[in-house]
């Protein structure tokens, strides 16, 4: 009798699971986004740009032996900032007259971090420094102080020594297209995925 009951329970479970699978089929696995790769020929061209093609009309004063390698315009500088959100009164509410209450307590405002656009300007890579010339402020980072350069979505993410806040540069894709279009010789450089190509150049500069 007990054995028959166990068999019935097992069958019911199997039937239930089969019903669930038919009603809620397993979602299809999303296709992997193809990884963008830089061809061998373009890799050589980018390395050539870093090692042998200094900018002639550099807007900055260079140190002895320093070379300006890449100049990009209309670049956004972003940084995480604490912003206040709407707060609320905490405490008890005392009724004074009809339609009017008085809340006893204190007002608390919450804070959260958001990625804020700080400035717009030029981004210049040299053999020694990373320089941002903005409309409001300028930023100079010695390559020796760089911990890492990463890609965050379409932005360049910069980590520095002795600086807790990470900075971001956006607008790189359009800036790279303009750079390639204005170059006297493209030398096989592709216009798309500028952030990837700029990050590659930055990594090569760090090897100097």
C-alpha cells in the first residue's frame, strides 16, 4: 500500500515537471556578442603611430625628449560624485487643527553616487603624460602614476596611484573617426570602435 502511494506521488511529480517544462520552456541562450578584434595590419599601424609619428602641432609644452602622440577633441571628462536625493521627515506627526499637522523629528537627505560630466575638452597622449585641456579645468597625469587603463562600455576608465576616484573619458568613438578622417594618411586605420583602438594606443604608450 505504501509502495503504491510512493509510485503515485513520483508519477504526479513527473507529470507536474513535464507540465512546467511545456508551459514555461527553457529560454534560448542569448547569442554571444562577437568580440571586436584589431587585425594584424592595423595593429602594426597603431604601433607605428605610437613609436614613429609624433604630432607636429602640439598645443602643450613638451619636456625634453617627450613626444605628443595622439590628440583628440570634444572629449567628455566624467567622475563619480555624491549627489543628494530627496529626503523625508522622520518622527511623529501631531495634529494641530483640521487639515494641518506638525511633524516632530528631523529631515534626512540621502546621498548616492552618480557619474557626472565634469568638463569638455581635448585629450592628448604623449610619451610621458596623459593631458586633458578642458573648458573649465586642465588635468595632467604622469604615466608613471597610472595603475590601469580599461574600457567601461564606450568610455576609457583611468585608475591612478594615490587617487581614490576613478576618472572616465567619453566621446572617444566620434573623436577617433574625426582623427582618422583628418589624418593625411590613414595607413589602414579603421574608423569604428574608437574606444578600443584608443585603449590599445594607451597600452602601447605605457610600454615605452
